[in-house]
């Protein structure tokens, strides 16, 4: 379905604002550049839902995200990222030892990341405000 058919407005090169969500923008960019994304829109709502379900499965289970050291969200959520990243670290160190001329510097950082927040600025503002006013934080 094209946006015009569902009375949605097109969004061209919007100016970034404090309320912009870089994660949502990145997700949309990833979706629209997938080879199977329909350039002429979806035939109907069911086709759009089917495509979106497949995309979400791929995005969460198969796609390796640079922001979380090239593991999938499912691997990170399951706690598998630690062993995957440790194995990569070992592999890179072996490769560097076998052919040091190939490496101009240190290998990639494969250490596991700590917590990742979608809106860290918002979270810190809510936390600061809640502490001053003895108010319980809202669910995000």
C-alpha cells in the first residue's frame, strides 16, 4: 500500500529535532534498503504485515548490529554475546599473530557492551527530576 492510499503524509528530509529518534530512523532506513522491500508499495494491509513480520524476525535474529558489536539483538538478549565476542577476540588475536604485517593497529574491540539505552538523555532527565521530587519514574 502506498502512503497516499492510507491517508498518510510523506516525510521528506525532515529536520532533526530534540525529539528525533535516531533508532527509529535507522530502523526505517534499514527496512527500505532491504532488497525485498517493495518499491511500489504493498498490495494490501495483509501483505504489509507479512513483510513486516519477516523483516522484524530478520532484524532481531539474523542482522548483526554494529552498535552492539556485530551480534544480533536476540543473541545479546539471550546472553550469548559474551561467548561470541570472546571467540571473535581470540580469532582476531590468532590472525594477527599469524600475519602481523596485515594489521596496522590493534584489532577491533570485541569486549561486551554494558547496558544500551534508546534515549539516555530522557532517562537521565526523568531520573534527576524523580529524585528531586520523590516521584516514581514512569515506565518507558
